[in-house]
C-alpha cells in the first residue's frame, strides 16, 4: 500500500492511497482458499472445488468485500501511524467510472482512493490558577421569604360569591373576545377565565377597567399591547375586548399558620418558610453558577486562540441557525424586526459557532488531561431526571435512550462539561462578592438578538415565558421570550 500526502494546509489534510493489484490478488487468494474448505457446491466434494471455478463464482463479491474493508480500516490505521486525530469522519473519494471499478474488482487494476479530513488542533493547556473569577452571592432576606410564602398561600385562598361591584382583590369569572380593527384575532378569546383584579395577570390596563363591574355586565375593554409583546403580530397594537362578567367573588381571609401549611402538604409554617428559603437559595445558586461559568468561558476564550476545524464549526452553526429561524418563525418576527439583517446575523452566529467549538475542544482537552469521566450512575441520574420531567412517559423515555446512543451522548456532554468547570474552579482564583438580588439576576449585557448575539446563555431559572398562543394568552401579560445567543445555547458544544 502506497500512502501519499497530497494536501497539508492549516488543519486540512488529504491522503492518496494506492493498493497494488498484486496486494488485492494476494488477499483474494487467501479468501478463496479459506472459502474452498467451507463452501458446499453441488457436484464437488468438500474442499475439492477447483480454484478457477471458485473464483468465477465468488471472485468479484470477495474482491468487493476486500475493497470495503480497506476503505473502512485504512484511514484509521493511517491516522494512527501519522499520530493524528481527525475532527470528523474522513471523507473518502474514489473512482465513479464503472469500467475502472470493474478492473479493480477483477484484479486488473490497482485500487486508488483518497480521503480528506481536518486534524484536531494541538492545544497547549495553560495553568488554570491564572483565571480570576468573581462569584456574585445574593443574601436572602426574611422579607423575600415572606413575600414568596404569601404568593404560595394565595393558591389556597377561597373566594365567596359577591353580589356587589368588583373591587381590587376580587376574582372575576369572565368570557371575552378580543378584536383589532374590528376583527377577532387568534388567541384573543376565552370562556370562563378567572381574573383577580390587581394580580397583573393580564396586559396593562385590562384589569383596571373591570373595577366596578357586576355579574351579568358586558363591558368593552380598550387596551394597547406592549411594544415588546411576545407575539409580533400583536405588539404595539390597539385592541378592544368584549367582556362578559359571569361572576364576582370576594377573597376569603388568609392566615399564614400551620393549618395553611397543612393544606400544602407541609407539617408547619416554619417548615414551609424553610422550604421556600431553600428554593430561593437554589435559584440564586443557579444564577451564581451561570455567571461564574460565563467568566471562566470568557477567560478560556481569551486565552485559547486557534483555528477550529471548519466541519465542526459548520455543524455547530447549522444547529444554531435552525433554532434561530425556528424561533423567529414561531414568533412571527423577522431579522429586520430584531434590528439586523440576515447577513449580519449569519456572521455573528458564525463567530458564536467558532467560539463554542473552540471552547468545547479546550474543555475536552482539560477534562481528558485531568482524567474526568462521566460515570454510569451519573448518566442514569440524568435519565431519571428526564423521566421525572415527563410523568407517565417513563417507559418511553427509557426505551428512547436505550435505542439512541446519540441521545445518551447528549446527556453525557453537559455532565462532563460541568465537571470540567468544577475542576477549573478548584484551582482558579475565586473572590466572593455580595450583590443585590437585582444585580445577581441582571443580564451582563444587552439582551442578544439575532445578529447581536452575546456568546453566552446566561439565562437563569424561571425565565419569563413567551406569550401564550391561545386561550386567554393574548390578554394576559407575558414578557417576550429572551433571545439569548444561539437560542439560549449553553456553550457545551459536546466537549467530551
């Protein structure tokens, strides 16, 4: 076998391979000899089939098998001999001429093919102790705990029918139909909707106009959707809602005591406050983790500048681009609505894809050198978490991961990444800084839009949902979905 490098440019390599016809003939002879002792052909005793007859029957099919084995095995062995790792599966090119292929299969010609690939870039790891991280920590005040407890308690509040006019705090049961320019719009109608006046569930101005309403009243509510409303077809538009009040109910007394806690399945009010505090701590911890992780990734991005394999970048960009266009399509928006152009957005997300690939390779190299692995127990815990999120579909989820190794890999990658981040944190210089709740939850920079993407996810828990599409969704208040870079990409890029 003759191996010749025909391209060595940056990370790109191309190798030409020539397998002499004599080598092919030798392999074929061995295969025919093995087959001669095994095949059963009418008219011949076992092991007595003439080689010429055997070649006539099986020569081409055996040669095709030999060619396929060479194509499957040679790139791997050649890369190993060269001490290189391919970023993706090598692309193989061979003749498409039927006459030339026939000559190879009949042993009349050398087998010539080539394969191209990109090598994994060499990464010279730096000392992680040089990375400086400021860890923001927000203290949890008793007032915040009490506020959250009160919100939870509201779910247990009872309401009693009221004959008089609706006041702030009363609950209304209403039917409504929304119209823009006299025409009903999709998602702008509902029946039997519950609305507590003053809860700010609905868009600004809607609830205030129902103060004083009584059961049986029919009212017209005039509102204007916010400019940043999640549904682009409604944002900034004036609408009229025809509302029929079905019932007015006044709130019952709500006592924050052990009886209320019992209604929530918790033994005491003290324990409820403890649970709420733990939930807030977990939420704040997630925000802190995201900001710390972002600082580490920014530091790695600044430290490691190298050419990333273009095939990996292409794949990452395509994944991002699909998500961005899907999001724009679902929201009814365009790149112009996001104050950019498709060309600018492509360039920005291409930069993001390059960053993600580079960081993925760096994290993978750090993890490999540190001996970091993902255990079977950790994978099983991740699958269990998926099952917990989809009650009633547990068996389908188990079957899905059993049949799809790629899906298991998608669980392994983020676990591996988080373990690498922890490894870096163990040696990095970390300084704790007490911040306010608002500082902790604030975005580090302007919300990213298509074409204005930051290179981070940095989206914390409990992010405001997109505007609901149906039912009372168009009347209810909803923050527009935040378009974080790469559809809230978490920078993982399958680092493992």
